[in-house]
């Protein structure tokens, strides 16, 4: 489903880039300018896609409306970037997350000090490769990420329900990893997968802090919208 929806995003990207070329004063916009256009579309696409995926989880309809918003706000970015990274890793064995139209960053297209961008596009895949994650492991890890019970806005019943679902998926992941990798490699691989969740949370916190700072200083980019404001809120 993700890859088929990517075709729609690719068509939108192609349309915007062609329009940008027509209205460019020089007729030859820089690669970086085009990349920022693509990035704007991709940011909305992958996160909207993730919210729709959250709605398919069996427990989601049982949440109160305010809790649905809280869960989506808390987990959308982590799940979205994992989804895009794993698709690139599995399909092309790439070292960087690839946009739906095949566009990608290179190591030289952002400052070395820009750990936020580096983590988002390079950091996740490097960890997936180090783990050697397969599709079943990815699906279960994504489900664990989605069942984040740690928000004061959840009622006690909801927190307990999310905790039980997370524990259920974690046990399934551990059982699969131990069966497929054996007792020698399984425990370490499992611990690395769980550590990816904490790493993702820290990386996303940096993304949100950066977005909040740019918004506070009114340094808005082409991707600044109310939708991203909500996704990037704490």
C-alpha cells in the first residue's frame, strides 16, 4: 500500500516541479530549490499516510477523540520516518531514505552539524542495516512504536490498554527474533530493535524542537502548514 500511494505522491511532485520550472525567472532552478519543494510534499504525504495507518489498528476506534489526536501527535513522525526508511532499505538497500520519485539527499547536501537532518535521512537506515532487520521485525517494531502509552492526556484505562498492546507486540517480536536468529544472536538483535525506539524518540524530539524554534522566530519554510504545526507539537 505504501509503495502504491507513493506513485500518487510522485505524480504530485512531478507536477509541482514542472510548474516551478515554468515560473522560475532563470528557467533552471537549483537542485536544492527543487529538493525543498519535494521535501514539502513528502513531509505531508508520509505523515498523512501514517495517520491513516494508525486508524487501521484495532484499538484506535475505542479511543476518545482527544486521545486519538494525542496518539497521532506523539507517534506519527517516528512511525512515518521508520516506514519510509525501511521501504528504501528493503527495496534498494540504500544508505539514505529515498523520496517517492527517487530523489534522495547525499551526505554533502546538508551541514555535517545538522544532526536533525542527518538522523532523519541517514541515521535510521544505518541502524536498520546494522540490525539486518527483516519485514516481520519491521512490522512488529512499528506496531510497538504506535502503542505509546506515555502521555498524561490519556486516561488510566487507555494507558493500560496501550501498555498491554505494546507488551503483546514486544513478546511477538522477541519470539520471532529468537526463532529466526537463534539464542546466540537473538537477544542482542532484539535489544537493538528496542533501543531504536528510544533513539527515534530522541531524534524526533530534536525535529520538533527545531520546528518550534523556527516557528517562534517566524522563519517559516515552504512546508510550514497548520497540519505540520499539529504533528510537530508536544
